[in-house]
C-alpha cells in the first residue's frame, strides 16, 4: 500500500499531463493479501463528508456552550 501511495499519483499525473490535488483510489485486497486496483478518481466527491463534518462540529460547539454555561 505504501508503494502504491508513493508511486501511483505521480504516474497518474504523468499520464494526464497535469498536477492533481487529490485522488480517490479504490483498492481491493484478496484473502492472500494481493492488492487489486479498481479505479482512480482525480476529483473524489467530498460533499457528503463536508455535511457530516458540519453536523458534528455544530453538535460539539453546542455541547461546549451548554457545559460552559452550566458550570
């Protein structure tokens, strides 16, 4: 996995002829520990993650405010 992470992004950039800011790499591992590359996305979707982060941050801030006020 470390070798893939260290080499694959540069190969993708070379093939595309451009610098890429982020990659989504889907890798499978079989029972023998062999790795299989399923796909590489140069623009992985993070919209779902952003909404999850916002939700958890707002709950955390609310928790801090509630506990700060009650002490």
